[in-house]
C-alpha cells in the first residue's frame, strides 16, 4: 500500500535537510524525507578533526570515483560524498563560505531571476546564527551555527601575517562587504561539535508529527503519471516501498545523486537512457551535463616546530594532550579541522574578482585517495591554491540501470590554457607567502613539489601528476533559460509538473568558495517557493 504525503524530499544532505525542515515547521503538511544512509550517530562525524575518519568510511560515505582524467595522466579522482543524515555536510571540512556576490549577480544575468546577490542574501541570513552577531550581511537566530575557531596554532597567525607581508590585504570577513584578501575562516562548528545541516534543520524537527525521516531508504525512481510527479519508489531492507506525493517531489540527492535519480526515472538524454533499457519519459540532454568543480594542488613545507596536525599522527604525547584538551576544555586540535586561514586573490590583476582561493593548512598529506588521508611522517604544513573558475565541463551518466550502482563521473579538468595558468600563478603566490618573515621561523624546506620545480613545463607536469578535485562539484541539473537547462528559476523541472530539484546540481556556474553554505541557501529558498505554490 502506498504511503501518502504532501511533499517528498529525496536526499537528506545540505539542501534536503533545509527543505524538509522548513516545509514541516508549520505543521500543515505531511513531509517525507528519504536518506539512503544511516542516522548521523557515528561519533567521528561530530568531532571536527574526525573529518579524516569519515573520508573513506563506506558506512557514511558513497566513496565514488571518477573515470580516468585525460589531462591528469589518466588518473582516477576519488569523490567522497556523504551517505548519512546531513549528507556531505556531515563529512566535509566545515568552512563557511558563500562565494562572491558577483557570482549570484551572474546567475541573474544568465536568466535566473530572483537569484542575484540581493535576492539570495536574506536566505543566507535567515539560515545563520553567527557568533559575531547580526549586521547587514549576517543573521542570528537561524538554525545553522556559524562560529570562529575556538583554538588555533601559532602557525595560523604566522600564515595570516605572511600573506599580508606578501601584499594581500587583510579581510576580517569573506562573507561581508568584500571577498578579496586574507583572513580567518568561519566554520559550521558549535561548541567544538560539527553543526551539519541535519543538526541545524532536523534537530528539533524530529519531534514533529508531520515529518517522517526514513533512513536506509534509497530512492530508486520518481513515479510520473501524465506528465506529473506523483510519488517516489525507494528501497529499504524490507524491500521496495512506494510513497505518493499529493503536492510535490523535491529531489535533493546532490550533484551525482540527483541526475542519477532523474535518469533512472526516464528524464535525461534519450539515447543514453535507451542504451540502458530505460523508457524515455522526457528527452532532457542537460540532465547530468555541465559538471564542474574547483581544482587544486598544493605546496608543502617541512616545519621547524612541532605545531602542526601531523604531529598528532607521529606523537603519542601530542595525541593524549589533544584528547585532554577536547574532553575537558572543548578546545585543542580535535576542535578544529586544521584549516584556519585563507586568501582570495586574482591570478591576473585584470580580472574583476578573485579566481583563486589559497587554503593554508596546518598539516600536509603524503596521499589523499580512497584508501584514506596519509599525513607526511614529520611536522609539515601546506598552502593550496584552488582554481575557482574552471573552464572544463564534464558529465554524470548512468553506469547501469541498477539504482545501487555508482554513477559514471567525468570532469574533463584542465581543458584550457587559463585553467593551467591560474594554478601556476597560485603556486607562485603560495611560494611568495612562504618566503615572508612571519613564516621564516617555521619553514625548513619545501618538500612538494620541491624547489627544483620552477619552469612552466615542470609546473604543468606537477599539476597533472598531483592536482585533484576540490570536492565542490556542481551544475548537473543546472538552472536557467538555456536550451538544455533542467530547472527554471523556481527550481521546477522543465516539462514535468510537481517536481523540483534543490541542491548544488542546479548551480548554473560554480561559486567562488565552498559550496555547503550556498547549498543550504538553495534549500531555504526552495522551501519558500514550494510553500508559496502550496498557498
């Protein structure tokens, strides 16, 4: 027998939790929230430095892989994505960044009415409970806790001061009046605990009688009748279940899960669907297209003092001290994720806004792949240039008609000279920061890529060999007015009634910064649109 609801939300990630939480708060509508993963009870989710414990844990992580990347020596890029309440907001780095105001104005210029910065700012503020208080750019009293670091090593101040000495202006708030400059990141952490979208939007909502949260419930197909979404079929341990939606289905499976579910439901590129034996409900070439992501590499240094996160891995004394600091004072390394300082800069001064984000880590890794995060076996730190405006576009496609099979992911990174030049300039900026007096007491030597890697050809080869996805994928169900747009500015799927998409997949172009906060904003705005339509 079908279960009946007013709204069904597929995917309890950054946006999905916000959609379900907001739609259920007035008590007037029955809401079903489906999550393929478990509840967020794994302890390391909630300890900020537990990031490395969830990075390759199949219990809470989809652990996707890309196809071999042609411009990266055919390397396969590991893609961790949250498979748990809170989605990737339960396993990410917790940096609170919105992007540049001009990013959203550009969305509006591309035909996405209502998505300019002035229009989305109220949703950022509504979501937020910022420890710094309310002002023209920030809000208080919202469900999402946003805080400053409770603890930071002496290295963090040295990194900040070195960037200023390198000519980068200080910026106290990347989400305020301007983005360019160097400053300290704010995080989605509260009292030394991760504050995921699930904590924010489902914490109090769990007790609402009109909200059903189903974990271990993998959406396999949207039920469509006469051009309208009328429900969802989902798989549980007990078997297949059908749930009907009297009003709307909102797909929030993320940049990989959302196009996969649409294609399994007959909504996607017709030839591709037929090849997998799926009946075509609507030919939509844009579903799964326009995938893009930030791309980064890093410069690593051996540290002269034992003040990095690497020292936790190599010293039992440091680990015991960190445990005591966290247990008795809610501070110390475990209360952070090791990323304190960043800089937003331009790779070319002729650009109107930053296209590089320099992340300054109080640790340095030897490897980062599906086998885990392996730190350097000595005290070390890293400076990582992230290219924020990549030219490359890729695809998400079905690997098979099996809903439980991982999708086929192709990025096509480094498809233009600009993609390379921006990263080369980013490496130059990192090295310039490391040469400054503030960091001189900490730097022993450059270990990656090494001081011998200086020429453009060598730097290109190094980027091909070590560069990775920055894990901010967007665009596979993009919003807009283009011929292959998937959703309109109301996030309604074009050509199918009663169906919307709300997550990072709808972004027409990627924002200049981390994508968790923008995804939550998308969920907030979607909930408002759905409620307005219901009225």
